[in-house]
């Protein structure tokens, strides 16, 4: 194995989101994007006391799609397109902001009654420049709609895009792949269809290109290299082709700074569309 197969290992950094804390991997000062993936947050694992839960108040996005995937727990998603969707472990919520969307994410009332936990991944995918001002929309893929393939000691689920000869119903707006990898003393070779690739150790003992990757860390791997992940645990693969440089500020992503500045003013003056029945509490524009 080429000793340069791993370009960079990124440690997670704690960041406040709403009333909770996430562990952020992208963007990073030495690696802002992997293909079109511009944000990657690990949510939890977190245990909630009875009556408590996650509350991400109304907030806006432009120029990106969000993919939310849970390993444990549940969240209720609402957005300004009118979408209302509970997401459970093994399902995918894909929301495309385009020219502007607003949404909330909350622990369901029934889960708060007994207390519970939350563990998941949220990625943000920068839209191609010609799709930045498109109309927002929402897609949900249930557990049964996600293509998967199992081998000896391994299972691959293609959450978005294409890989291993499988195509997700969540196609994305540019060539990409996001996949959930489960290993039980098994191994999985990464596809080499995309220009840039990275993998996150969600839990367990895993080796990437014969190097140990600790839980919560992301390894960015070299283009074109044959890369295999081995061990016992759970990982998330991100891969895709670059869409070009992007400006990023708070929840806004754009190819032109003017779009960011306009989004700031629109949110400050509450010109974004409202989240039906859940816009009473909203995040103020950061200072």
C-alpha cells in the first residue's frame, strides 16, 4: 500500500448548534471541501434526560443541499417548502435550499417523554453554480428505498449518488457518493469513480489503507489510489467531483459573495419563507 494513500487526517472540533454541540470535520483550514461536500457534522452520540431533546430552531440556507442520516434516535424535520418528515435510523432526509429555504429539526414529543439518545451525521453539499438559485425542494428515502450490498463481514448502503454499481434514489445535483459502511471483521474497497474521497470512523476499530483511524476522525485519501477499509465498526464514505471554490458564511454557501450578502440582509429582515407552524423561535443572524 502506498504510504501516501492518506493525504490528511482531520480531528473533529466541537461547535455549538442551537442548544446542542456537534463535532465538525468540514470545513477545515487545510481542507475546505471534499468534492462538493462543504460541511460535515457528527451529531452526538448524546443522551437526553426525560423531557429533553434536540431543538434546532428556524434557520435559513442558500446554495446547498443537506443530507441528514441517523444511527440512533429520531428527529422531526419541517421546512418552508411545506415538508414535514420524521427521520429514523437508516433513513435519509435530503433538502435542497437553492435560492433559499428555512427549516427546523426537533426531537419528537414522544421521545422526550422517556428520554433517549441521538447519533447521526449531517453533510452539506454545495450546489453547482447553475443550480444555486433553483427552487428549493425536499426528498426522503426510507430504509427500504436505500440500495445495499452485503459481503462477508461487510455491508454497504448507498445513501446518495452512485457507487459499487448501485444508484440511490437521492441523485444529487453533481457527481457524488455518500455511503454507510458496516464491517464485522470484514473489508470494503472504495470506488474510484470520483476525483476526491474521504471516510469517517463513526464507531469501532478500523484501518484505512493499513493505518488506524480513530473514532470521530476523517481520513482524506489520495485520488485514484486503491483504498480498502478493514475492521469492526461503522464508517461514512464521502466522494465526489469538485464544483469549484465557494464562499461560506454561517448557513450560506455561494459561488459569488454577493449572494451571501443578499442572504444576510434577507434573513436579518425576515424575508426568507417561513416554516409552517414552527417559526416562533428562529436563530438570529450571527454578529
